[in-house]
C-alpha cells in the first residue's frame, strides 16, 4: 500500500472587522501569530507566515515557544528581502532572554541579521506611526506576560468653544489659550495568554474597537486545566462579554482538539445569541470565508444602488 502524503497546511485565518483586517494563525500549544496590517503590527510570532513579513513591528506577549518561535526567521527574511529591519517590543522582564536567543543565530549563521528589540515597562508606550501608539501592560500567565492596546491620539475642541467661529478660535489659539483637549481612542487590544483578572477590564481594553483574546478551553471538565495553565475558559469569556464594549471579540488560541462548530454552539448557549454574535473565531476558516463573501456581496449591492 502506498503511503499517504503529508497533511496539507491550513490557510491563514482571516477576518475583516472594519476598518481592520485580523489575520494569521493561532492554535494552542502549536503557534500563534496574529497580524493587523492596517496598524503595521503583528502580535506574537510563533511562526512567520509570509504575510506577516509586511508588518514592521512585532509585539511579543510572552516567551513560550509557540509565541516566539518564528522571531528569528521574521528578522532574517525582512533583511533578506530588503524590507528593512524588523522591530520587536516585549515585556522588559524577558528582553535579555529574547536578545540572547536572536543573537545566538549570529554565531549559527556566521552573519549578523539586524533587528531592533525594545523592552517595555508596564504602561510604557511605543510610537507605531503618526498619532498611533502601542501600550504594554502585565497579564497573569505561567511566564512573564504582557497584553497590548494600540490606540490613536486625537484632539477634540473643548465643549466651551463649540460653536465659536473659526476666526475667534484662531484668535484664542494665537493668545495661547488651549482650546482643545487630548484623547486616546483604543483601537485594538491583544491579551496574549492570560488568566481572568483585572487586565481584562482595564478601561482601554474594555473600550477598544476590536479585542483579540485567547480562549483555550471550552469543555466544562477542563475548567481546572484552564486555571492551572492560567488560560481562559469559555465561561470566563461569557462573564467578560458583559462588560466589554468592543464591536468584535476575536478568539484565538483554541485547542486543536476543540471542534469550532461546537465551540460556537457552547458560547451561544452560555452567552446568549446576542452576545455570541459579537464573537468571531480566527481559525474558523469556513465560517469566516462565508462571512467575508457576504461582506463583499453587501458592498457590491451598496455600490450598485442609486
């Protein structure tokens, strides 16, 4: 009997959550790499999909191999393809270890692959591009771990000056009067691997447009395993949904043993259909393909209407 060919590698997960694309791969214990191209950032790099090379920044949540195993390849391919030096931000507690890992390849390859590595202290911010920045904060896991929020800096006219003519506003500004106030609008939050706790209900996490979070366990009998491994169980997500204000919660890091159709059903049973409708699974390729095809059809109908 002829041997079977190797299993085909699956496609990347893809969701369009206007105005952001969320794409990549995330399977618990194997590999996680989640990219948001519009923000030029990839969260974690357990493997390095070709598409991820386009992101100049990688935000590392923690040092487990399924979240950092593709970092050296990412840096190498960026340099090899003339895409510029890759930048990595991580929890300052693991910066030294990550640097040693990447520099180890210099000796192995007998060449120096360029990279920029920045260790962030809790609540420290990193400027991604004009008016867009990333903030890191600690979460609780079995290793030192960070979550991240990408936010936009905005200015808004103070209420007392609303309705003033432009000439008057310019006059006040020339006189040194501060007529605007600065705001931070959370765009995307990424929680990495974490147990339930205070970081999940931070103001900038709760109010982000899109939240990307692990949910590793769905079976009722695995609640103990979730607690031991400091991961989220579906019941934790259901509680969290009650306070989350995001338009979409994208779940990643689901175990390969979990049937995604049954995971959706379990979530709907516990959270109710209205709350469950706000949740998408990055690796539910069939459902996400149908969802995107509907988005395309709706857009085409809207463009064709008078």
